[in-house]
């Protein structure tokens, strides 16, 4: 099976991480973050539909833009319950800061709500399949 990987940010820098994995008719997005610079820096935009999303942890450079995609595509978000909980706080805080700094809003509160409704809670050791892509959650330290 052919798989295509595309980095949308974070490949040669710290910040605004994002990567798509395409294969077996599915597109998986791994992370979609922002750099908290003035103004914020975002990963490359995604024009294709995302079927599923994976969030490994909730640093802002990994989770900061998740609602933009999950809100738009209503895709499942695979992550740990703790990452979902802390990520939600950071998502709302990012909107608050964007408003306070008068930056364009990267997503809406509705996008955050749709994101949180589509969380699929995972624990370390869990394995799931997305089409023919198999993913196992590991504790990274």
C-alpha cells in the first residue's frame, strides 16, 4: 500500500506542527498547532477533507489549530482524555488571546465544541485501525 506523508509545519522548526498521512483512501492528520509569536504563526492550510485526527499531546504547537480542522470536517480526534481536557482549555484561551490582541480568529467556539464532541479517548497501549492504517498509542516519556 502506498502512503504519502506531507509536513504542514514543524518539519525543520519548533512550532506549528502538522502532518498528513494519506493511504487506503483515508487522510489522517497528526497534530495541527500554532506558534505563539506576535502575530501567531500557523501551519500550512489544508484544503482536502480530513477523515481522522491524532493528537499526541497538548502543547500549543501541536494542538493550537485542531478546532479549525475538526470543526470544519467533524472528524474524529484520537487522543488521551488528559490531552483532550488540557487541549480544550488551551483552545478557548487561544481565542481569548486572539481577541485581546486583535488578531483574526483562527476558529470559533462552535469549532471547539464540535472538536470536543468528536474526541475518541485513547489510553497507552491501545491500537486502532483507520482503513488499512494501524496506530498504537505509546507513552513517550
